[in-house]
């Protein structure tokens, strides 16, 4: 699929050797995205109390979650630069300074993200060389979306890119380009993992922040691979207005653009769930009839994070009691005698009693589908939530039992 | 190991065919414990909103958690009798009536527990026959602790039994005998799994309840295999006073007895963690320096339930960043720059910065030890908690991906 690149944006990814330590010497591990003019930026970050140095630095550069006059984003993979104390923070600052120096930008105009192993210092000699090389290429090589989207991958098996073009009523078009990495250590209650959204739309930074908050809440934050909230989760939206300088989006134009942000975010979140470490199935947990959206989300997350639910799905086992019982310990009060559950529209449990079904046929259905939808209905209210998750497989265990050693 | 049987108690386990459906025709699946005189009883049960019929019935027979004049407990394995609606409740009542009829007891003097697959109706023809057979043997066969402790097993690989004898200052001795089953769908915030404690100590029912509440909180409730709170968790303590009729324990005698209950409960909880489905290692997560015990427990549980932490332990990978980051999303505020972590006394992370260590030696240590202790220190207060858990292995996934089908 070909993606349009928003006006004024360029990007590249290079291999500097961070991954060399993990036996992948030639793999790209540093990405830079650069705007030829100032952009507004907004960010949402992990809610983990133990957060990485790049997250700390981005928060400073986006007071209240947004700012103006940003010019670039730099990211590295293979090392999270988390739990690295003062030295890690200084390394994150240096990464941005290297970009600013290399591209002739003002100090403080670059954002930074990292992903990979926690608790190791960045190999700064390699990082310096990599950032230098990437900056040098940005001016005179074609935009390399492919290199940039590969350079942020860790155990992802494929890059994750999504884009939309929005036609404005004025006749102009604006372009939105998003990319993300996922794979594991992924759970909502935050702005999940690394996600980067770039656009040439004209926005003020408050608008950008609002749009990002709303879309992340129902996309990246409605996603759980393994219930483990990362130290590094970062989603950024940068808008440089190159498509229509000087006149910001408003009214229905702004709504259309917000819809595109939601769609791109949802698409990236779905790609992350279906490319989760070891996963064989993409699973949606829909909860309806809750008192609040937060209640629905708590229940959906208890179901999505239960290893018993996840392994049953892997085994194509219609063991619905695990789903119903996970709802019961989510910490949300409800009338258990009113609970009902469907899988792909087929009833499994109706108002507190088992619905008879053909277990063999149901298991065959589960085995053949790549995507399954479980819908749990409560009788408490009118709010709901749809959460993306995956199964738990021996391959997940294999990948994660041998990560740093 | 030989266990003393408390005076006045007898027990047996038989195979009635509940397990036949799961391809284990000869396996024992019904257990009965019987006191030759009235006993006081106390119980703690799952906090899951979706709770099984036997839990509902036990709660009725132990108003405020305890009661007098109980005579027997019946348990079956292979079927949880959970999510079975009114019919499941009637089946649980019938199980107790069958015991009361078979042993000539008053109606309402029997407690009941079940464990196994959720959402299936009990095969009552087999259950009737099994209870009949067990009742018939209780009068004239020797006590069979072995049969009873096997009959409550599901995926447990071995029975779990613990006992203590307490010498009273009066010169008499009282005996406490406990047994439990575990394996999976095990997480604290409740009275975990099935645990049965029988004694000939003279207690009033309020004392029995208090002792059980306190000991369960720090033993069965400080245990997590997979973070999934069951629908059927039940721990019962029954005391018939046969060792010294008429004079209840008090003062230091009561304290000594409470200590024995704690020790037996802790021993059974440890057995459950080390015999968890697929587990290769018993792991203790100790959290200290928390503001409250509840805070410490929340953090320990976030660590114990993280699949990333559990798989790293399985792989003997000293990937301590996963432990520290799990603490960060537990929902407990703390100063992350003051965090420290040790494994078996060896420092991994000290006051927010990595402690240098030899990863190869550390990994070799992890591979050789059957038990590992992770100690996380906060600087918020003086409270702590010690939680038992295990690793996450391909075998857990295999066992749980093919359970009902």
C-alpha cells in the first residue's frame, strides 16, 4: 500500500548498532522525522510511575501535553532508556541536541522516544553516529517511510503504518500519516507504546491535544496484549499546517480531521493487537450495558488480561466460564444473574444460565477464524467499550523467556 | 509423612464418574469429611461476583462467616457447579441432603465445595451414587486421608496436606489437619481455592472465624498463580472440640492454636504455588517500605501477575526492568527514584539506578534455584507483604488451551 506523505515532512531510519548488542547488527534502530517548518505537537504518555527518560523529557517539552514550534522527533529501538537514572536523562537530552545540531534547529524543538530493554544505558557512541548519519540523509534522500517505520520495531514482525487524506470544504486536502510499534509490554490506561502521527493540517496545539486525547482513549488505550503497562508508552501528533498555512481547521473540517486521527489510531491499534508477540488471533472484547464507560473498560480489561481466557482462545476452546468469571472479579458491581455472553453472535450464556451449544462446532469455528468478537452484556446501564487483545501462546512464552540473555 | 488425624474426624474419597467425562474414569472425585459430634465452623470465600452454587449455600449455612452444629463437608472435583443458575443451586443443596441422609445428620449440618469446569451441570446420577458409597464407607473403613486429599485434586500433580499438633498448657494436645487443592485460576483477594482445616480443638465459632480470617489474609490470600480469581474459592475451618470437650481455648492456648492455623495455611499455600499448572519455580515477591500492607500487596500482585515477569523467571532471565516497571503500574503512589530491588539478596536496582551485576552468573543462579525471592524496597513507610507465585511456562499454556475440549 502506498501512503501519501504530509507536506513539509521528511523521515528516515538508519542502523547505528544499538541492536548489535542483541545480535542484529544490520537492523535499523534510529528514526528521525523532520518538518521543514514549525509544527504544533501534542503527546500522551504512559501512566506508569516508573517512566523512561525520553518520556520525562517529552513531558517537559509539552507542558500541559502540547506545545508549538516543534520541528523533529527522534526515536531509537533496542534500548528503552528506562530505569537509567540521571545518566539516562542526560542521554535523552543529548539525543535531541544531536538532532537539533544536525538539522540546524532551535534547542528544545525535538521530541524523543525509545523502546527496548529496560535498565541499560544507551550506547551513546553508536547513537551519536546514527543520529549524525540520519540527519545527513534527511536533506538529500527521498523520504523513507519504510526505513523509519522499520527502525522503531522491536519484536514486531511487520511495520505498522496507516494514513488518511481529508478533503476540506475549502477545496484543499490535508494528509495524516501514522506509524506505531507494539508487540508486548502493552496494556491500556495510558497512551500505549510508540505511536507517531504527522500531518500537514493547520491546527492549534490545544486542538491537537484534544483530538489526540479523545482518539487515544478509545484506540491505543483500548488495547491490551499482556496487561503490563510499559515505562515508555508515547503517542505524538505533530501538525505543521503546510497544507494550508495560516488558517486553522475549525467546525466540520476539524471534526473530519479528528475522525481521520481516530481511524488511523484505531487501525494502528488493531495492527498492534494482531501482531502481538506470539499471537495467532485478534480478539475484540465488547462490554455493553455498563453504568459507565470506565466500568465497561475495567471488565473488558479483566477479561482480556486473564491468561486463562487467552490460552482457551489459543486452544480454540469455547470455555466461556473463564470469561464470565473474569468479569466477576473486575471490581465493578453488577447483577450476575443478568449476565449474557455471545461469541461472534452465538449465545454462550444467557441471563445467568448456560446456553446449550455444540462445543465441537464452536471449537471448529474458533479454530478457523483469525478474529473473534466476544460480547458481554450487563443490565446496569447504557455504556460500553470495545477492547482489542490477542491470545496467549507458547510462542509468547518462548519470546519472553529469553529476551535479555 | 504421616499426619495425625484430629479426634472425632473421619474422611474418605471415592470415584463416582464426574471425571469420567474428562477421560479419567477411575479417578477419585468425591470427598466427605465427618465429625462424630457437632463442630463449630468458619469459612472464607471468593470475592468474585460470579460465585458458584456451593459458595452460595455455604454462605447461607455460615451466617456472618461462622456457625455451630456442623457435622460434615462434601466436595467434588471435575465440575465447579458455577454459572449453573437455579438448577446448580438445587444440585448443591441435594449434595448436602444426600450426606445428611447417608450419615443420619440434621438438615443443614453439611457444607459443600466444588472445583472444576465452569458452566456445566453436575451429573447428579453419578454424584448420588458417589455420595452414597462414601457415606457407607465412613462408618467402617479406616480414615483415608489419602483418598480424601486426592479426590479434591484437579490439575494438581500431588495432594496437599499439612498438620500440626499443639500442646496445651493443661497437658492435652489438639491436632489440626489441613488439605487443599490449587493448580490454576488462583489469585488473591479472597479465600483462595479449596482449603479444608479440621481440628479437635475446642473453639467457639467466632474465634474460629477470626483465626481463619487473619491466617487466610496472609497465606491463601497472598498467593497468585495467574491473577484469575475463581468462582469457587473456599477455605473452611471446622473444630469439634473432641480433644477437650467443654473448655474452650483461650489466652496463650488460643494464640498457639492460631499460630498452627497460620503455619498449616502457609504451608498449603506454598504447596499450591509450587504445584501450579506448568510451574517450574516457586517465587516469593516481598515488598517492604510501603505506606500500608494493602499498598504492598497491590504492588506484589502487579509483579506476580505480569506475564512478562513470569516468563523471564521461567527463562532464567534477570530482566529486572520488568519487575520494577510492574511496580510502577500497580496503582500505588511512590517515589520511583527511591526504589531498590534484590534477588536472593543480590542487588539488581538501587535507589532508582541499575546495580551492576554479572548477567551470566545471575542467570545461572536463577536456572539452578527451585525457589527465588525478589525483594522490592520502597521508601514510603514501614509496611510489607510476602506473596507466593510461580513462573509462566509453555506447559501452563498447553494445559489451559485444551481444558474443556
